[in-house]
C-alpha cells in the first residue's frame, strides 16, 4: 500500500490463497481530510462492510470448514496411531508368548 495522503485508514482482508501474514486485499480506503469527518468515516466503513459482507462471510465459512477438516484429519491420524500402537503391542506380546512357550517346550 502506498497511500497518497496521510493519515490513511485502510480496511484489509486476507487475500484469497494467501497464508498467514502473506497477503491482504484492500477493501476500502479513507484518507486525509476525510478522516476528520468521523460520521463520514464511520458511514464509509459501514458501506464497505455491507458491500463486502457476503464475500467475507463466505470466506469465514470456508476457513471454518477447513479448520473442521483439519481437526477431523488430526483426530483420524491420532486414532490410527493409537490403533497401530495397540496392534504392535499385541503382536509383541504374542511373539513373547510364543517364544516363552517354545522355551518351555525345549526345557521339558
């Protein structure tokens, strides 16, 4: 961003496809003398929010869906790791039991 006037108020939203802190999109800009008009600034920000609300809501829903998907994948991976550890422990116990039985058979 290169504001032409100072001070400048810019409304930003994370740009599509941008990761954390890697990109933003300017939705609106209020600069210079216009910032002194508080009511005008608030009205401009309200108009910006109303204009972009559907897209922002869609983006929020997409982020939420991605977070839910990540949580499900992590839960599935944890469950898989737990089941794998149980299977390995069971196999080790079976091998140890078979070795003990074989040892007892030899001793007899």
